[in-house]
C-alpha cells in the first residue's frame, strides 16, 4: 500500500485541513530529499544516502507511506553495510515509490 490514510487520519485527529498541510510539507521536504538522494547516488556517497534514507523513512512512516518507508529502511541498512550495487537499485526504487506516493497525494 502506497498510502495508508488511516495513519494520517489518526495522526491529524480527523482534521482534513491539517492533513493537507502535513502532506504538502511532506512533499516539499521529500522532493528535496530525493534530489539529495540522487546526487549522493551519483557520487556513491553511502553515508549521505544512509542519512537521506533515514530522513525519508521517518517522514514516510509519519504520513502512512508504508512502501516508501520500507524501501527507505532497506536502503538505509544496505548503505550502512556498504552494498553499493543494492544501494543503487534501491535508490531507483525509492524514487519510483516517491513518485507514486506524490501522485496519490496530489490526486486527493
């Protein structure tokens, strides 16, 4: 599931205006994070990838973005283990998961 809205509803206590604001903040922050992730991947900077993955994992979990959160957790671990090939594959998957999540959020 790309977006578990029940988590979002619970976190925002049913306040739809706050949900919209939170999702917009998430998108703004994650667009920057995805740019940083791409740059770090281009430079094979595993420490930066690990940091961005950790940030993305927390943000995605907070809004109910389970797929992106899980990929980010796996990416964070792979980066900490120094598995460059897996990291590059996971970066691409995380970017696709974010794109999908962004489309879902923008269509709400």
